[in-house]
């Protein structure tokens, strides 16, 4: 008997996440085994399951599904940063093992188990036997926990992870289980392009603004700020790359003693940056500084997102603190660095926001391809049994060039596990990354041909896309219809609600 499918996205959506979802959808629709029924998408990720808001993908027009390839971020289906209550898998299993779903009142359960039971109730009522969740390590924990709950409650549910994170921090430090994740290559390409333009800006305006500081997403993991080096692999720019891993981290806790210690740490980090910056300014009279958003340069008052991670975009940016420092006339009674060097008091800073993770104009064709194939491979995994995430490993073609290999990794090995940027790729003395990083990242940003132009119709766009791909597989063709980019727009066709309304645990007023 066919089982219905629930797909959903989680966390900060990338430029290619929808192509992963298209891969899942296409593989299911092409499957002839009779295993799969209706495909539903959660409206706003796992919240769609909690609220019983199941968008019917099977009812959507073919061209809208095809457009997912060039539709960035999550406007078509929605995402969320909702983390299910923290509870150990074994404890959760014990709480729910002997529960009768048919007669269960959710209020009779411990609060930390209610969201899990609610999702299983919704899945059971809508005959959902397959769950595909696209996201990072927190999302993989959700998929893993739901597989445990389903087993405890006797529901035949296959939970499969579809990898996604621009931070590239899912997997093992050795990159044997997960070489990289879809989304990273496109954001790395974005930073390659942006830093090239920034260097031109800085070269032209350095008489008034000798230092340009640019802050990069990625929290405290260095993969994204390191991508700035892709703009200048021959090291001709006056470019400094400040990874969080080059600096001291703040101490956790409260109280005056912790505050005083953190002030000393921030001062030491700022002094480290100035020490690396001074010789560059002496040689070139200007500098472009790329800095991680997680670099600790003082109190930033950042809030936490619903996953519990620091939301650096909500606080004082590290780039702002560094610019204020460089622009100061005096520090501890001494002239500031720019004044001491006789340069204009003009350190400027740029803090790109969510555009860096979802700008379709800088999308990598290699990233698009791997996102799609990861989604397709996730369906193959699901047909063989649940409890895994699709993964990309680094292989080699016959000529020795890069070739992705698709595999699987148990969900519990990637659930809530952050991997660090390799220490051997960090050149702390020069505030840089090594050539080994460049060799690692260059294949991931590859695009052999990009076309972005006006098309008279979607039919004309799809015809050209297929013709171009036949000649140049690693190509990106972006449609403009009526001089505007054309993105997926699904019709609001939902499964009928059959259960009482439900308020997710973390949204309840206390």
C-alpha cells in the first residue's frame, strides 16, 4: 500500500535548497514501485506538521515544480527555526512507548513529549510514511528523534535527511562522512564575487576610505569567511581574512569577573587584527578585511534564534566594532592605527545580510546539481530503510578532477554536531587560509555557463534550458519574464485539517 510523503525545509534557506526538494519530488514521481502516494510539503517546515498545514505538492502545476531549480530560499514552501523540545531519545521512547495514539490526549503527556506525539498523530491521520527533512545538524536531530518516536508508537515512518547549510558545518572534522553540504558552494561563490568588487571599490576610494571591512555569515565556523580567498587565489589583493578560529573566544557566564576577562579577550583580539593589518597598510596604503560574524571583539548583545544559536545579525556587528576601533583618534592615550600611519580616518564596514545565503544571481551550477542529486539520492535511501541523511563525498574522475559521490550517513552521527574549520588550513600569522582550502573549495563554485535574459514565455525558457544543458551540463539559466525573475508560485492547495488546532510547545504563553 502506498504511503504519503511529507517534505519540509528548516533553518536559514539557501540558494539551492529548493532544488534539493525538486530532486526529492522528481525521484518520487518517477518511481514505479507504488510505494509513494501524495506528496505534501510542510508550510514553514516542521511547523507545518505541528499545525497540520500540509501543502499538496502533487496538485501543483508541472512548470511551478520545475522552477524550483531557480527559485532561491524558501518562499515557495517556507522554512522555520523551530527546535523540538530537548529530550534524550531514550527518555522520549520511554514516555511514548505504550501510548495509544487513537485515544491520546496530548495534554496528558509531559510537555517535552507533546510536540513529538502531535507530529506522529498528524502523520498517522494523513497516512504519511515518508518524511524528508532538508536542513543542518539541528534538522537532522529532529529527523532522528521522530524516527525514534515513530518506532515507539508503532508507526511505519521512514525519516531521511537532505543536507543543507551554507555554513558547511554538518558532518565530521575529517570530511570522510560529509565532504560538504549543498548551499555552501553558492554562498562561497557569492563571496568570491563580492570580494572582487570590494577590492575594486577599495582601490578607487582608498584616499578617503583606506580600510573596507566586510562581515561574513557562518557563526564561529570559518568555511564561509575563508571563501574570500577564492577572489584572489594568487594573493595580489591587500586582503586579510579573520576567522573566529584565529581569535580567542569569549568566556561564558555572568558577573563582573567574567565581564572583565572578556574585555581583556576582546582587546587581545583587536590587537591581533591590528598587528596583522599594519604591515598591509604600510605596503599598500589600503586593505580589505573579511571577518567572521562570530569573531569576538566585545559585547555584541546578539539574541539567540529558535535553534539556540547566536543570531549575530541582531546585535552589534563585529565589523562595526573593528571599524570604530580603527577610526578612533586615540586609544589608551595613543593615536589610533590609521592616524599613526598618516592615513585618512576612514574605515568603512559592510554587513551583508540574508542575501549572501540566497542570492540566485551568484548560484553555483555545481552546487545546484549536487543539491538536486542529493534530493534524488535521499529517495533511494528511503526506499531501503530510514534513519539516514544523504551525503556528498569527494571522489575523482578518470582525469583526476573533482567528482561528487553520493552516499548515506546515520542521522545520529550528524544530529546537532558542529564540525570546525580544519586547523591545518589556517594561516594565523598572515591572517589568511592556505592553498589547501582553495583546492578544496574551487570545484564547488564551478559554473561553466550562465545565462540570464528575458524570455517571452516559460515554455521558451524551458526549451532553451534543455538545449543549453545538452551542450554545457554545468550551466545556469535564469528566467526573466516581463523583465522580472520568475520564481515558483504554488497554489494554496492544502490537505483538509482533521485534528484539533495545536499550539507548538515553544509558542505557548507561560
